[in-house]
């Protein structure tokens, strides 16, 4: 399957500090989870894929074209971005926040039509925040705000979803609801998420393991070589075990 989004030997620095070193990835339809120890460069990689950071070397391509050749508006229609610490204004209602996801299509002064309203309604339904449509964001918990920010991302209806820690602040039932949502979206989208929670990441179609700014391993969620690399990356503090049709990461207590 051809790549929808691809990184070709990219180097990225934050200030004077090199963070990514020669990272190459081909991302096609499906759900890819980016994992790795703290400081491995996971969020930096996601921001580079979104075009939010300059590259020291290499190229990011969207649908075969260099990302730098896309206009900001066209790029925003094709790539929807969820930041790790999404910003919200307490004065907005939930629905007003989610409606911001339609800005790449409407511009600042466009009037929303039926398709825009449908996109917002569907995004709120998918993230289970429809009941709060008129509530102000300042009245929501951290987990509730996170679901609203995810709804804003989905409302873009972009073919590529880049999600930095989408399960932050969520309780276990809502974490699993997000996992099931990403699994449903995966066949028609290119979903790339950074996740610290390995049991959740192992529910993705494919995992990419970063170590010290380099791709240490990548493969399907059931790949034994990937499992061995994950255990090594986390100093054998975990073990990966099959449960039914899926795999889970468990702490190694012995």
C-alpha cells in the first residue's frame, strides 16, 4: 500500500539540540502508534510530520508531494492535529470549540452549511460529548476537555489524523472508547498517535519504536521481533503477552 504520509531521512533540532536523526517512515492507511522511552523524540516526530517544525535535513511528503509545497489551508484540510496539551478558552462552549475544526474548510468568515453541521454533530457523537454542547469549557474536567479537543480534530474530516497522547486525562472506559474509535477510523484514514501507554498502543495496527531520536523498530502489533525490541527499550521492565486475539504489555515484577 502506498504511503499517504512519509518522512524521508529527517533530522530535527529543538533550539541547538538535535532530537531526530535520519528518521524515515512510510505511513499508509491504518493506525500507527509511536512509542518509546521518555525523551525519545516522539512528540517532535509527530510535530515534524504535521509541518509544525522546520527540518534540518530530509523531507516530509503528503500524498507524494513535499509538505512544504502545500498551502497552509490545504495542509490543514488534509492533516488534522491534536496537540499533547491542547489549548482551550473557557469562554467557548463545547460546540463552539468543535466548530473550530471546520475553519480549514470555511475560512474565518465562511458561514457553516449542512455539511459542516453534520461533521460537528458526528464528531461530538463519536467522542461522547454531545450532551455538553452548550456548556462552557471552564466547567469541564480535564478528561471532558480532552474529548472535546478530539472532537474538534475529527470535525476537520481530514484523511490524516496526527494525535499526540489522545488518551491524556481519560479514565479507562474512555481510553478504551478512544481506542475503539481509532480502530474504526483506521480503514479509511491514516491515523498516527503518540502513546505512552503500551497496552493501548498494542491495539494499533502497527507500532513505531523510537529510541534516542532514531527508529529502533517498527512492525505489526503481533510481530515478535517488535515485542522483543519493546522489552529491550524499556529495560526488560515489561513483558508482552497474548490475550485472546490481541497483545498486552504487563509489568515484569519478578
